[in-house]
C-alpha cells in the first residue's frame, strides 16, 4: 500500500512539473534587428530599433549617415554594431546636448557594447554615459567629447576620440579602463575628477592644447605604457589624487609631469624628452622640480618613426627597450628592421 502511495505521489509531481514546463513561455532567443535608411531593414530609426530590442539582442546599423539622436536606457546585454567606422555615421538631429546617450537619469543601462560607427558631437558633447555598468566602446570614432558620470566598468578600446573644444574623455565619479586609443586635438586629452578610478594603458594622446592627462580631486589613476606627445603638457596630478605612472613616454610637450604637493604620485621607468622641463611642482607659479624625477626614468629621444605625421612607433635603434619589467616603453613597439630613408 505504501509503495502504491509513493508511486502515485511521484506520478502526480511529475505530471505537475510537465504541465508547468509545457505552459511556461519559452525564453526568447537573441535577435539581430537591422536598421537601414533605405527601408531594407527592420527599422529606419536607430532609436526605434533599440526601443524594441530585448535582452541579448543586437542592433545592426547598415551603412549610411544618420541624422538621428540615440538614447539607450533601461536595457541589458544589448549590442549596437555599425557597418564600420567609416560607413555608419551618427550625426544627431541637433535637438539635445550630445548625440548618443547611454543611461538616462535616473535610469541606467547594463552590459552595453557599441562598435563599428562614427559619432559626431553636438553642443560640445558627442557621447554621454550616465549611471550605467559594464559599458564597452570598441572601434568607435568619436568626433567630440566622451563624458561619463557615475558609471562603473566602462571599457574604451581601440577608439579614435578627438576634436573637442574642451576635453576628449572626461570621467567623474566613475570607474573606467582606456586601452589602445588615439586621443587627439582637444583642449585636454583625458580629465579624471571626483572619486573616479581610471586605468590608462597603451593610449596615444597627442596634439592637445593643454595637458594630455589631468587627474584631480580625489581620483585614482594608473598610467601604464602610454605615449603622451606634442601636447601643451604631459600629465598633471592635482588635488588629492593618487597616481601610479610607469612605462610611459612623455615627449615634445612643453612640460612632462606637473605634480601638486597634495597629490600622491609614484613614477618609475618613464621616458622624458620635453621642450622645456620634465618635472614641475604645481603652484602659483609652477616651479621646476628636478628632485621629483625617479632614478629609473630616462631622458632620451624616443626615436619615433615619424612624429610629424603621427607615426609614434619606435625606430629599431631606440634605447627605450628592456627597461625594468617593460619590454619597451610607450604605447607602440619598436620596429624590428631598420626604417629606410628616415
């Protein structure tokens, strides 16, 4: 009798489980939603495509110049993929500051990846990232400022950012990684403020009117293997900031490092070859501070392939190799064979 009772219970539970499984809706499979101006896609509006996208979906933007703005918020695990940096161009409509926003107060966005397109600026901003987590920009050309506030795990990789009348990349109270980017022709290259924590690795930052990098307030930063060249200044560490800077090249700037007495800056194995001075102490006025230079630093011409035309690879005869734990200093490796006619 007991055996029969247990069998009946098992059959009942199994039937209940099967019924629940049959009646429960199936999870939607990730989709690719296509945007095309000529009407050949699912939408001609990028905003409509994003608004209709669900978790795990990809919005594929076909080639074209889109006079559209875009705001991504309350979305998770969404990819925005352009047909290519030179093919998919987001111009904006001129109706708001910035052309592309990821996150919107008080709503954020999580696990958003954007790649393969060009974003123009409007009103001084091109791309704003607000109140979000795990945001990735890869192979994006930003013509204007990238601004991030109260965002975490932002990764900007292999992007070209420039042409801002203020700052190329500005993070406030955020956590971010910038790796392998070309940041050029702004007032300042990278500005980190508030209580941000930012790592810059293997970036080329050039032709900025003032400093390539400014770390201030209570921000923390790590600068590893960057090339800061042909700027008004190299890197400024101000306020109560905490910085580690190693393996960088600071060359052809007016000033290399500008360091406030209130900051905590640790430098080592940097190559310095600047127009006026390598180290200065911030003040009114700033004063030369050769005593700040680390013993492991080098003062030598980096031997760029062609700095005039922004080729910051190192010639084979450079001395900036095998320094400390660094196979080479700066963002780009030396050439393996001699360069002819240089």
